[in-house]
């Protein structure tokens, strides 16, 4: 359903890049979940990225909770979150309004909204709309933590540089939480930063891969068909702008694996059924098996670059050239990771609410 | 929503591997779509795979249309499709009932359904439930063809063997339609077949990658958030058993690309706005741009192998060993491609119905 | 969503009056609910009505459970129910195919389905499709009973004859369960029967009012906005053919009441908060308050009568006269009551599943 | 789905009576619909009621459109509407916080939200949340008018006073639009006003019946099962606080009618198929037939009265007495009518969008 996602816990997103405000409505979250405004603010900071490599628009991103929170706890009724747009440069969009920016949604927006869309700064398609998702996700992350469920995302690849894999996941998640540039290996972190720096100097941008781990999810959540855990996670995660791929566990590496290598054998550890490997990324038959959920997201390079590009004038239907000016990020992947964490948290809260009822997340 | 997918055109799936019948209900398809039973039957044949490499259970898979079709056309009311299970060996499942088969859903089913699930042959999780999806998809494929929209899927990789990429897509789709083993390059087709043959001889199985192309989709279909074209396609496609990854366009290769390489530049060809490359796989900002939709699916090796495997007895909670006997496929990827086509067709019909209304697919 | 209803417990309905079979798919019912086939059969009998006053088509209505039940219990996966159509007279519909029967859906079906609908016997609009709803409802009624929740419906009015109100509701429900003609007062029961008999003699039909009571529902179920308990009940109940009105508690009588008369005052009885009156029919602010849920349904007279009626030929667009022959009921209200019970049960199971999770109804 | 309603055009409601603001998000409205802020403001005025009989809280109710409107037209992306709460008296709620007000949702809110709800002024249950529904509805009403579809509601009954029925509907709708007290017959209007006045003097309140007419709806909209036009209208309309009943066409009067009286006979007028009567209120088999849609709503008296009432202390679980002070309406029915119009308009826009696609309402 268009700008709403979720079955029992849903999020409805609204706003445009250069409108007055952006925001979302979270509905179906259990009453009694603690809302930690300082934590929300810290998540918003993570989304802003690293100032040294981001020349992009910077907003205060003060999160205003309009409804659904009372005395510091969720009430169980809809939470409306609003974030003002203040730093909207009054530039003259009319000059480039008709030139479809390559890699952006200008052309598809025109096809869908027939000229009525707010075209300023990407309008409703702007990556800026991930800000309310991060605010909403922060509440979901808190709710999950109170149930012993933790989420962390690192940049597993950027250009040709690959980070180490998750090791002791809980410790890695704690470390990632403290990093602006979420790379597990310090050396690789520096290399990725210089790569991004050099790309910026060229007026270009670079893509990458994010890998997310979730620990503590109970087994037995998700559905065999259509609402598999993979289905609902991918559905939500493909909404993050620039995400063009997702794989669970070994993902595309399964193509060269045999069944005898791919199958995760079962064992008993401390009285609990576990698997000895986790090639399936914590999900079998669409349902969580209690092992860590592991998936990776392909993130394309941000399409706003300073190089001159061929395009088409959407009014005259003639070919044209476009030179994008203004503020752009040479990489968004380090910013996208908190969006990935947030969207993941919202989906998991929805799955848990479906399975265990509407009180579950708010009870001790 | 559990076993139902789709907004305006929905499919509800039911049945178990060893129950009396399996089937689905398609709702929301336009009145007036021609239902070609011979085409449905030919799609069912494709799903059965190649007899020389499949030792697996073979069913007649006669598709019975119980409702919603009148005088050879859809009525616009729900179409119920039923397929009898006839070849259900009456083997004694009680011996292995409690041993969770690695890579299968036995353990997660137990966690979710608390012992009440039908465990025979995978029950509701069985790949056999893709049969009604293929029957439903055949109707959707026909409806799309009448609108000039065509879908084809090839095995782009199996083990270390890679097929050539799509060339002239329309011609490739026609060729794929005629193949049991859907590989574009004849030489690679033979190589893949011998690889599967050798894996079968070992009592093992092998994974692969499917790549799908769709041509003729109008631009402007999909939503910017949550119901992006990528979101709804991935949601549905992750329901296909064994699918563990999906990427659109360049997908995970974007990780090493720069914006200047990744952006698809616009041009005008025959009065129509096109892109000069198609790295984004026909989707920008979640919305179709009129170029071919291209995506790949990672398919894990079928988990049923003849090798002895470690597992856990779900009743006693003790470790055990399991040797699976019976009929298994060494590869399912050549069978999965028609499921991919079918699921894709159902999703696209849903998106078109949402955009253009409930009559669209049934009108000339 | 078209032919599917419910959020966490859903029902998808399919079939046509003169097709091969009709049925439905129930999804989301908890694993472990006992399925009592004898009880289902007894509910089907109630729906058939009283043979002395029904000249209408009589079917065996044998309920076949195709999936989702294993060893006498629900598995938690979709339950497909099928009922064959056997008694479909091969009469020549072509003669009257184009004459819109007044009060029926022939004309609106033509407007919606553009000539592709199955017009035989009302097609998908036929009251016959309530048969699978009754079968599905029987499972829901059993699940509710295991939780101490009971439902009963009586004919509170038929023509000018009014039944007494519910007294000791539990006892009344037990009595209604044993009656073909569900009227609480024996004298009124006889009067209604003779009224229906006399209407039948005239070749006419008569309407009435059904009143339903539910006891044992926990307080706190339903939503303040949009999915109020009244909203979801009315949504489902208006699907019963011929239902044209619904009121909760005092309903339309509130029009002449003052707040001081209408408000239900609170008191404590046996440690439980109750209301001293139940004018609100067990629902405040859209949420159950633990008192009996009480509502009434207005049921219009069945539109099939033997009198000559003015109508329009839908092909020629000319005025015409129509004389309906064949088998019709002079009243359907005594048959509709089990449909009302069934639909109510399905809705309540959905609300309980949403509130308490997907295991709730299957646990002791 | 909780606080969201609608399939293709949805509304998500948020806010509490004494929070900072209330509002809603409308999603799925076609791009290009003209947004007339003066008309929105005039609808908001109608909702405020008549100052002479309303002693209740009065707010400026300035509607702020945060997103989704650009250059005076809908963009097709979500419209967020915000209305500030300014007149929230800082009274000490702690004194009465635990006393459940009879007829209100205080007790059911406690059962559902387990003490975490915002209890001030009814919180999320407050009739104040109909304000954003009226603002959203104003946009829907404009969209419908551009398609020749008009809606009007009058008070057909209040206490023992009954208004005349709709006559020339279009003219009646125009007249109703200009009235604060929407009664068709001038004499009855005065009588109802004095009744309300006298009830106010007693410190009491009074209920009534609203009757709504819609003209211009095309035939063929709605679904045969579950999403019947009656189902989706009633679902939405039961969300209006105080609505406890709905009937279409003759509604509960069908109980005493025979089929020969109830059936609407078809005829041809000006080349169009019409019915000679409209007992079915414009809907057959759940689908619009092109005749005026007519329905009535039972509205209970507002439960806030000045008389001392018995109740229960929700903390101590002991019986108590309650005297409600502050600002209350002796009647809300004249205010509710614009809410009924608004909710009806939103539902009809959804149905039309489903049938004719997402562009329909924005095209000329």
C-alpha cells in the first residue's frame, strides 16, 4: 500500500524535500514502550554522516513527536513524527526543472504524477525522507533491545575494499554503534574513507555493500508464503533509496555451492537447538530459526555527480545536457546504514506484534 | 498478509505436499481475460523439469479451474485453481518425523506451528505449492502478452558456469519459451546439464542464479516508498523456496561502480525517452521507466541430499543423524525459472491494475 | 480487499451458483484448534432452512476440507473448504439472461463485469456462497467456545411479529442452537411460520430483523478509529446478501433518547467492572467493554418472487416484463441467522488474533 | 488496519485531544486534484456547530497542509494535514482520571492500552479527531464534485421530530450546504433547535438520525463480497464517534415489507437504465446501480452530561460517583453531518480509484 508499510505495526511516510516538513505516522506499536528522545537524536546524527566527506545539505533534524507518546512512553495510539525542513535553498528550480537527472526519479515521477509532482530537490523521492524513518526506527530499536534483540550494520564493501565479516556479533554491534564510519576493521575504515575522499575530489560518487546482523530474534517468526521474513524485510529495505540488491546468508554465493556445503546442520548447545553454520542467514522456509539474521544490501553510488551528463528535456522531449550543481554526497553508504538498521527494526517489531499480539513489545 | 499476496490483484495459496490437493485463489483479475488451458498446461510441464535429471516425484498436475472462468474468459470474480496430489507415497513418516532436515523448514515449522503442522513431505512449505502459482501465473502471463508485455528467465549461472547475457530480449524470450533447460548459450546449456548430472551422481545438489527480463512494461508503475516496483517484486519472489537473494540491474556490482559509470543517461529514440544503458534494470525511484526490467535471483541448492547429515530430534531435543531417502532433484533452478516468470507476471498485473483500474487487463 | 476479509485471520471466498464448486480459504487461524466435522455438518443443516417452507434448491452441502487440517486439528496454514454444486438445473438461462431481475445483482454485475460474469443463478452473487462461510464460521465458533465465547441469533422481527428480547443469554443461545426456526418465544415462532407460509402462498416473500448476542468476549478488543469493533463487524455482515442495516445496542432508538437515559452506568459485580444497562451493546469507543455484544441486522425480503415484474433488457436497453420461475424461498431470515453467527465468529476470531497473537485461539 | 482506512485511497489518523496537534495523512489521491483552502475552511466551520447551542470547546481549527499539495493541486504523494490544539485547558485531570465516564471510552481505553493512554479529554478517542477527517474529506468532496458527484446530509430525526425526506436531491444538497442546522423543513429545523435548547437547559443531551444522499455515482462500483459498497461505507462511518447504526435505503423498514413492495423495478429513462423506486438505496449486490445512494446513521446522545452518574474508579476498582464539569454539547448531530459527508466522500474516492485507476480523480 503506497506510502504505508507493515501489517500490525505500520509506518506511513509523508513529505517532500523542499516542503515545510517531513514525517511519518507509526501505528500499532504496543503501549508502554519507552521513548528515549536522546537516543532518537543520536540516531539522527548517525544519519547525517561525516561532515568531512559530506558537503551535502545539513539540517538540524529536530524530531518533534506530535502524538502517541505520553509521559515518556508510547500510548499505543499513532505516533506522528515531524521534522522541519529549514535548509531549503531558494534556488531557481525552473531552469533545470525539465531536465531529468540521470539515475534519479525525475523522469519516472513525471510518468507517474503527470507533471503535478513537487520537483524541488527530488520532492517526495528525496533521500531526506529517510530521516523520519530513522526517528521511527529508533523507537523500534529501543523496543527490540528491551526484548534482547540487537541490530548492527557495517559497510562490508566499498569500491574494491572489503571489511572483515561479523565475528562476535554482540560486541561488533556495540562497536558499530559508536562509529561514524561503520567499518569493523580499522584499517579498512581508513581505506574506505580515503577512497570516498578521492571520489569526491573527482566530482564523482561510489557505491558499496551494507551487511546487517540481528541477534536475539526468537525462532518461529515469519510466514511460509508471501510474508516470509525475507519477503517483508526485502520489501521494506528496497524502499531505501539506492538499494538495488539484497541477499540473505550466503545469498548469491549459493550459486556455486553444493547442498552438502550449503545446508546448516543442527546441533544442541546449552539445551537449545542451533545450527553449526549460518549459511541461511537465520531464516529457513521464510521463518526465523533463532540464529542471527544476516543480510547484505547493494547500494548504488549516489546519482548526483558534478560531471556533465546527457539527458532529455521532459517538456520539449529533446535531448539536452545537464550539469548538476549544489551540495552532494560522494557516498551515502555510511549514512544509509542507520536507515537499514531502522527499517529492519520496524519490520521485526511488526513480525513480533503479529506473532505475539499487540501488547508484547510494551511488556516486561 | 500470510498466504495472500497482492493489493488489487491477489493470490491466496493453500495446500500441503501430501494433502488431497493444492491450489490457489486469484482475485481481482479483470473480466474478459482469455484463459488458455493449453498454455497453462505447457507452463505446468516446464515446471516439472527435465526427466533425465529429475528423479523426483512426478505428478500429472492437471489444473482444474473451479471458479471465475466462464466461456473461456475470466469473469472478474475469484478464480480457484485446484491440483490434485496423487503421487503421495504412503511411506511411514513417523520414523523421521522428529528429525529436522537441514536446510529445510522442519525446525522452523515446529517453532511456529507448535507440533500441529502437517510434516509429510514438507507440508505447506513444500516446493510443490509452486504448482498453483505457475497455473495462476500462466493466466497473468497471457493477460500481459495481450498488452505487449513479455517475460523470460534464463539460468545465468550454475556452479562455475555462466550463461551469456540477454541480447535481443524479445528473441531470447521466445527461445527460452521453447527450452526445457533455459540457458541462452547452447554450449553452456550442455555444460550445466553435465554439471547437474555429475552432482546427481554424487548424491548432492547445486545452486545457481536466474536472470529475468521483462519488456513492454509502461513507464510510471510502482510507488516511491514501500511499494516500489523492486519492493513488491522482491516480496513475491522471496516466496519461491530456495531464493536467497535478488538484485535489480547491476545489483551488487554497483558496489564497485562510480556514479559516472552507474547513471543511465537519457536520450530520445523514435520519439520516446529511453536510457542509453540499463544499469538500473528499468526502475528508478521505485517506478518503472519503460526500459526492460532486469533482475537476478540467487537460488540455493536443494537441501534434500543423499549424504548423512547431523541434526536434532525435535521431540527429545537430542542430537541425531539423518539420511534422507526417496526422490530428490539435484537441481531445481531449471524448474524454478517458470515459477519466477509466473510470480513476476502476477506482481506486474497487480501493479498495472492499481495504476490503470480493474478493467485494464481485460480490455483490447 | 475484494473477496478477502480479515486482517490476521482472513477468509477468501470463491465460486458461482452454477459452477462446479464453491468454497473459501481461511488463513491465520491458530494451529491446534479442534475441527469438529459433525458440528460443521450441523451448521450446514441450519443454513438449509426448514423444508416445509423452503421450496428452494436443496444441496447435499457436503463440506470437504482440502487443506490446513491434520489429525483433526488446524495446522495453522490455510484451510481450503470446498462444497460441490450438484443440484444445478440445466435450465436454459439464455431466455432470461438479459432481463435484470429486480432486487438482484444482475444489472450491477453487468455494469461491473461488462458481460463476462457467470449469470447463471446469480453467479458469484448467489446466496449459495454463504455455504462456505457457514463452514468456515463453524470452525471459528468452535475456537471461540473453547475460550468461553458464545454467539446466538434470533429473528427478533418478521413482518409485524416481534420476538421477546434476549433474557438469560447463555440459556437462550443454547435454545436457539436447537431450533430450525430461531425465535425465542414459542408462540411468536408459530406466528412467524404461518406468516411465511401465507406469504409463500401469495408467491411473495417477507423480510425481517435478526438480533445477535455474543457473551464472553474479553474487554479491550477493537480499535478507536476505522477498525472499531462496530466497523469490522458491520463490514463483514453487510456481505451477507439481503442485509441492509445494522445497529448496535439501542441503535436507531438512540434518536429519541437523552444522554441520561443512554449512558450505561458502571458498577462492580463480583470484582469485575460491569455496566448496569447495556444500551451500547458491549462496545464503547469502538472497543469491547466485556458486556454482551448485541446487534441487529435488517434483512430485506428475498427478491425472487413469482409475480410479474417490470424490468429492462440489458442488451437491447428496452423495457420488458419478467416472470421468475423455479425454486425460491418466501423468507431467508431463518436461514440467514446461521450466516450471521458464522460471520460474527470469524470477525471476533480475527480481532482476538490481532490482540493476543497467532497462537491464542489454539492454546488451552 | 487500526488508524488507517482505505485500499487505494487511504487516510491515517493521529493525535489526541490535548496533545500538540491532531491530523491525518491522505494517500493515493490522484495527482492534479484542485485543493480549495477556502472550501476546506468552510467545512471546518460547519463542523464547529452553532455557537448558540454549543458551549463546547471552540478551536480555530486552522488547517495546515504539510505535504502533498503543490501549486494548489494534489501531487499524488501523501497529503499530511495538521491542526493545532490550542484551547486545551490546563485543568487538573488527576482528580477524575480514574473515574470512567459512562458512555465514553475511558474504561475500554484502560482495558486496551493498560494505563498508558493519554486520558486527557478523551485522548485519541476524542470527537476532536473528526476535524482532520473533515479537512481530508473536503479535498475528496472537491474531487467528486469535479466528476459530477454530490453528497448531502440532513438531520432526519432528533428526539420525536422528523424532517421531510429528500425531494429534489440536488437542490436539497445545495440548500443543506448553506445551513448551520441541516434540516430540510424550516419548521422542523426550528423545532429541533428548541428541543436541543431545552435539553441543554436540563444539563442533558439528545440523539438523532442523519440521512445522507449521494448523486452522480457511476454504476458498477463496489464488490460482491466483503468490500460491498455498504460494507466499506459502514466500516468507515462507524468510526464517527456516537454512530451506533446504519441502514441503506429502506433499511430496517424492510422487516415489514414484502418482496413485491421492496423490489425496485427497472425502467429506461432518457436512454439510461434506472429503477422506479430506490428502496435499495442505490446499491444492489454490494455494487452501485447508478441511482442515488441513500443511507441513515443512528447517532447516540453525547455522553457528557451535567448530571451526577454512578461509575467505577479504575484504579481502586471501587464504585464511585462522577459529576462531569466543563464544556459539552447538548447535541452533536448537527456537527456530525459534515463528518458523515466527509467520510462518505473519502470512501467513494477510494472505490472510484480502485475501479478506474489512480489517475481518474485528477483528470478532466
